[in-house]
């Protein structure tokens, strides 16, 4: 039986900080594996959902095999994200008062111009 100094309320033993740190370290040990798995799944689903005309360098089916075969070492998913998927050019954001389309729509909707 544990001594009174080792027990807390209701007779339950105290948890030691060393045990808390070791359990956190054990959980952190699996974090890289979970991140690799998440990237693997993301690249696979992204490849499947990408239209065929937006796939570069290889046919879509070949990219699926590359991602699945080389996913554990991150080569497949990273290759897909860097070289396989066509990047969409970002449209430059324009403030509404500088956007000619928006200004035209205001003139059309203005009741005073009738």
C-alpha cells in the first residue's frame, strides 16, 4: 500500500511530472509519421480531384502511382505539388473604387441616371 505522502485525495496516487513528460515525448515521436501520412493523403486526393487538363509532366494515372509508391519517403507527394499540378495564376486584388467593372455596375444601378 502507498504511503500517505504518495496519495492524493480519495487515496489515488499522485501523478509524477516525469511520467507526464515521457508520455508527451512518446506522442511527439509519432508526429512526423502523422505529418507524412497527412501529406500523402492530401496529395493523393488532390491528384484524383485535379482535372486531366491541369496535370503536367505525366499522365494523371502515372502521378497516382508515383504518389502511392513514393509517398512514404515524401518524394511522390512533394513531386506532385511541385511539378505535377499546374499552378493557377493569382488574380491581383483591386480595390472597388479602382475596379472599372465595379464602377460601371454602380452607374447602371444608379436611379438618378434614369
